[in-house]
């Protein structure tokens, strides 16, 4: 590790196991201090509150769907409530199995159920308006189902977007039936709405430019127009105005989401690729500029970790930009005492301040860059998903250099290994796991004397195996196959970095 190689020369100071014992106070054992179940700041509601919220939500849905409807009556209301409860139960059960990220986030749940209520509210208004004599029949085609799908796609991915579309689509169909819409019209509205929503879920993908969302909006409009035109051809009743508004609705959704993207990111605490690209831009980010000026060696190390992390993330289907951004900020805590870290000691002629310190004290200084990093990140308003990379990039790993130095200095004493471990927590996501490995690999391959491809591969393999055997990756969803792909990606990048240049011939100027 770059940190572990901080002190290189021998000192005459007496070894002290006692200092190591004191250091143990700042070490947190992952078993004694488990990682909090969630990172964001909104607390989980208690079971009673959960029940009340579910009841309130069901009541609002029933009011929107059933209030003042032609089918109004106790029996139909009971049928509707039963339907909503069964649907909510099945949807909730399904999500708890396949979308743990959504279930863990109160913010996401409130946001997504709120979005479904907005869609139902708009549908109630438009459907009722269409039933007024003389009103245009195409009004229900303006229901913004694709908007909820698009937001769900940005927040939790394609599968979740399709799940939300199915759930909201069923409720929309129930609303159309209860509000007295003719059966053929219900099928037409649903088909048009679902075609737009499916296009939103499928085409959105990675958003690296704001114009992408406008293009998705155009595609939503086109899908709705084609579906509606097919239906109109089927029944032989062409309505050009309906086609125009079906297209304009898609375009409006694209522009609306483009404009409200920062709000969506803040509400759901998500980072889109646009924001991640902005966070990686040194010209716009004061924290990265400061890192470059105060700890240039660390800045370079972070850049290489970013390149390694991005390549590895691509190979295992993780988020490459999140890895790159996380890597750029993972060592910002080193700005507090940059001279104590090996990569920043070049201008000091290789002299290290650790030469004057006891190993346990050196460990405390090295270890403090994690706590300092979190504090600096919070002060600069770093997003929680990037803050997560700071404590997890070392996990609870051992600072081997100073541990061995302590053992060498006090061969008769029993040096406690846990006193030389970082306080964690260990990585929990693919991305934080990858940066944890990339950090160790970058620092260790830097010390290779003759970095041939074979030596690089051996070194990378050993580092990954050590981290795995040390149980640093236990909480990540990375598989053995993923680790093999990550190893290949690291080797590919490092071989490119350490390539051998042909020696330039010496040119002598005549005359
Ligand atoms: Fe570090
Ligand atoms: Fe690092």
C-alpha cells in the first residue's frame, strides 16, 4: 500500500507494544461495529408507522380511483380496496426480493409511490375531463405514465422501471374501468401508454448528456404515435390531433425530466452519469484542484486508481463512472498531512517523517487519512455515494509495513495484529470493492523493479487473493468470475502503463 510504505528508513527508537495496544482503541472490529444497514440520512419508519403509511397510501389510491365514480358503491369500493391491497402486497414482496436497494431506501419508496399517485391523479383529471360531452376523446393519452417510468429508470435502473410500469399500468387500467371508460378505449389508452413507457425504460440507459433525455422524449412520442395510429387504422377512425398530442406528450416528458434532473438527483440521492462526469472534471471541482496542489503524488495515484477502477467496472457490469469518481476522491484525507505518504515524498528526497516515529504512531497518522477524508468530503458536500469510497477503500485491512516494523522492533512482545488494522467498514458494493482492489494494486505495482507483464500479473493476482483471503470482499456481491475479470482488466491497464519504450539513440550535433 502507498500508505504502508510511508516510512522507509530504520530508526533507533525502542519498540513499544504498548503504543500498539493504545492504537487498538481506534480500531473497530467489523463484528463489534457492524456497518450501518443504510447510508442515507432518512430513518426507517417503525412497523406501526409503516402500516399507517400503507393504509394512507391505499386510502389515497381508492379516493383517486373510486371517488365520485359511476361504479361508486360499498361493494365496488370493497373490491377496489381488496385489489389495491393484493397488488401492493405482491409488488412489495417482489421488490423486497429483487430490489433490496429500493426497499432499504425510505426516500426512494416515498418518491416512487408519490410518483405513482401523481400519475393516478393526472389520469383521474384527464379521464374525467374526456367524459364531459364535447371534450376531446384523446385526453387520456396525455397521462404521464412514461414520466414515472423514466424517473424510475434514472433512479433504480431498467428492471425497476419495468416493475413500476407494470404496477402503475394495472392501477391505471383499474381507474379507467372504474371511471366508466369504454372497454375498447381502455385497451387503446393502455397500449399507447405502455408503448411510451417501455421505450423510456429501454432507451434511457447511460445519461452522459442532457440532450439524451430530450431524444428519449422524442422516441417516447414516436412510439405512442405509432401505437395510436395502428389502433386508429384498426377501427378506421383517424384523429390527427390525437396523434400530434400523443407525440407532444412524449417530447414534453423528455424536456420536463431534463429540466428537473438536478431535483430528481437530490430527491432520490442518486448520481447520474452527467453528475459523475462533472465530479470528475478537475476544472470544476475545487476539491480535486486542492488535491493536485497539496498532494500531487496522491492526485496521480487517485487518477491511476480511477483508470483501473473504470476498466474493471466495465468488465463486470458495475458502474464505471462511479468507480472513477470514487477513486478520484478516495484519498482526499491525505491533504491534511501529505508528507507522511510515500507518493508525496519525492520532493523531500525520499526522506520520511516516519523515520522519527514509533510504528504505532506512524499507523495512527496513516490511518487518520480515512477519518480526515470523510470530514473534508462532508465539508465540501460530497455526495454520500462518493463518501462511501473513503472509509471502504482500506476496509479493515492490515497496514502491513508498520505491523511488521513493530514486530521487528519488539520480537519478544506479542504485537496485536488488530491494532494495525484500518477501522473499516469493508466495501459493500461492486464499485467500492473494485476501488478497494485497485487502490492496493496501484500502490503495490508501483514498487515493482522490472514490471514485465508476467510480474504484473503475479502481483495483481497476489493482491486480489490476499484481499479476498483477508475477507475484505465478503460484503460485496463480487463473484469469483468477477474477480478473474477484474484481474484481467487491471493487468491490461497496468501493462499499458508500464510498457517498455525503445531507447532513443544519442544524437551528437556536429560543427
Ligand atoms: Fe488511502
Ligand atoms: Fe489510495
